[in-house]
């Protein structure tokens, strides 16, 4: 429970930080002179919720009784079923076939790249630990 709460707080704060950075970028590098407070609140709340979702959902990978494929499927379903409604609510995804397909393709590519990166990272960590254990014996 402590891990869940710590990750929750970190995810929410990261989402808030990212939302603020994006607003600053729009102000400094875009042609945005006036901010719509309603849009800001909606987007920042969605960013905080997404930060929370992506911070706590990797806890599936810490359930040792599940196989990697089960962990991955549960994680993928959780982030997909959580992120799509957020994206629609915030206006990041419009409900047209073209935007839905592009959004899904980008989502899948990003998911696959991040998953693969973490897989190789933890595989290398396990190999390093096994080598250290071999040297001790």
C-alpha cells in the first residue's frame, strides 16, 4: 500500500509538472497570448490522471505469481482502458476513424518501445546479478 501511495503521488505530481511545462512551451514558443482557464484545468487534470495511471499500473509487473505475458496483458489493458477515455475527455483524441487509428498506432509504437526498453534493462540487471552470484561461489 505504501508503494501504491508513493507512486500515486509521484505520478500525479509528474502529470502536473508535465502539464505546466507544456503550457509554458505554448506561451513561449507558440502564438498563445491568452489561456483558456477551462481548457487548462481540463488538460491539467487529465495529465495528472494519466501520470497517476502510468505510475501505478507497472505494479502488475511486481506480482511474482503472474507470468510476464499475464503482467503485460493486464498492464496493457489497464493503460489502454484508462488512457483512451482520458484522451477523449481532454480533447487529445477526437472520435473520428482517422484520428483514432493514428492515435492507436502511435500508442502501440510507444508502448512497444517502452516495454522493450524495460525488458532489456531488467534482463541485463538479472544477468549482472547472476554473474555476481557466480563469482561468489
